[in-house]
C-alpha cells in the first residue's frame, strides 16, 4: 500500500513502548566467534532464556536455559559430546531433541524419567548465530534477511554491535528516522532530508528519502568527490519485520539485525557494507584494519550519539508512561503500526501465548492508557494532534 509522504502531527499511542515481539521470526543471538566449541553461551530473546552451545563437531544447539529437573540454568553446565550436562546432578540432555539421555546416578537397568528441555531451531549465516524462538513448525517457512553483499568481495563488511537500554520500538524508530541528522551535525552526517516515497505491507515498511551530504566524511565514504561539494542522493530504508535493510545507491548498505531482550533492553548486530574505491589486492590486505578502524573512529561516534537519545527517550517514558508524544513523520507512524500489528497477530493466533512473551516491565500492553485516559494538561505536547490517539491505528 502506498502511503502519503506529507509530514503532519499525530499522537503516538503509548502501547508501542509496551508491546512484545512476534517470536515467529529468526533473531540473531551473537557473532559466530562467540560460540566456540564446548562452550555454553546464555542468551535471551524477549524474556526467553536459552543456552546455546557448539559441540566438538561444530554443530550448534539451543536449549531452554532451565534444567527440567530443578530449573538450574543449563549454561552453567558442561558439553558432553553433543549433549549438555546440567551442573547440579549431571543429568544429560540431547542437543537435538532436548530429551534426558543419562542420569549418572540412576542404575543402568532403570528407565530414564520423562524429562525434556525445550529446543529451538538454530542456524548460522552472515557470521551470526540465529535462533527461532517461536513455533518451530514455522521456522522453515521463515527466511533469514537477505544480504547480497555478504558474498561479494567488492564490498567491505564492517560488523558493529550495539546495546541499547531501550525498548526495540525506540531503536527501530531511530533507524527509520532520517530527520535526526540534526543530532549528528558535528560529525558532518547529512542534511536537508525529504521523505519522497512510503510503502507499507503486512510485514514491511519501506521509506525513500532524499538526503544531502557534504564534508570530509562524505568524501571518505564515496558520497561526494570533493569535501566542499554538496551531493543529494536517494536512500531507501526498509524495515522487514523484525530487521532492517538500508541502501545508499550502490555506495553502502546497512543491515540491522535486531535482538529484543526485554521492554528496556535491545541489541543490534549491524552488517555495514562499503563499496571501497581501492584495488582488490589493496582492499584484501587492508580489510582487517579497516574493519577495526571504521567502527572505532567513525561509526561508533554516530552510534554513541544515537544511544544517548534512545536511552534518554526510554528513561523519560518510564518516568511517566501516560505522557503523550507527537510524531510528524508518517514513516515512523507506519513502523509503529507494523510493530503493534505483528505482536497482536501473534497474540491472537491459536497457541500464540502472549503471556510468555509479554513484557514484565512497568506496564503491560493491556494496561496502556486508552483515549479516555488522558495525561495531565502540562504534559501534553505543544503540537495539536490531527488524529486523536491515532498513532498506531489504521
Ligand atoms: S537441577 Fe539439573 S540435574 Fe538436577
Ligand atoms: Fe543516528
């Protein structure tokens, strides 16, 4: 569906800061090198604690991080072959089925009790480990995001990890929000953004903006030929629930793989691709140093500024979840609508249990203020809403 691109004030419905995830997608849990053979790594995908390990043969396994015997966290245990042994009494669980396959003190003649840890589909791609926390029958139907540049040696990939003390909606709005170039002014980010096109489907929002660049950073990134020259380029930002793909006209591509952890904590694993204008042999030898230096000296400065804003936004929200906010970018409103819709669709499915995926933070989505539950007059934003409490409704 094509949406209007005009900027106009709309009130944000606060339940966007309280919704859970639709778990029927693949979520990244860490870079591959974090998962060394025979090491068990605890990860969390929206309240779901999972013990991930790689066996000696290199195969990955993901089990619920709670022993079926007494609930001890399995990541404190040991890898025995392809099995995971709990640290407390040594019960062993199969990495593929989660079934208890050995209890060291049970006589061999006796039958094992019926005890099974939940297992999760797991795979590795783009240097990341991915887990499917939802209905395992759907895992084969749901593809991973496509990052074509990953296999192409002409692109330099820079991995960047980010940790936000903020709800995933706040982080996702930051990535869709090209109008915050103001924040990065001192880093010579970008200026004069214009939203030129906006589309929305059941699971995707795609916005196209026109953005201008100038300065040494733009020259380094190949956006302009000279630092004092202004270049205006189209940029496409696509949120395909629950991850991002952004493309800047064959110059760079950015994939933001998101990991929502709790209502106030999220992680992001970014694959940043640059088309570097260097001979291939030079690029090959410079690749390790560029992959280290670009995030450290360039991207991290942008990221730090963004993190500061996102965490500030979250903190103010928590102090008064009833305060109303106003947005004028229709791309943000469409994104919020999608995030709420995905959660509600999952919650309403047979077997979609919102209770196990529901936020346990300050307030549940069901408790979010209704239209009649208005904030204090002094907290109302200065801009008058054109669509009462319409931020996340169609
Ligand atoms: S608690 Fe895990 S074996 Fe007893
Ligand atoms: Fe930013």
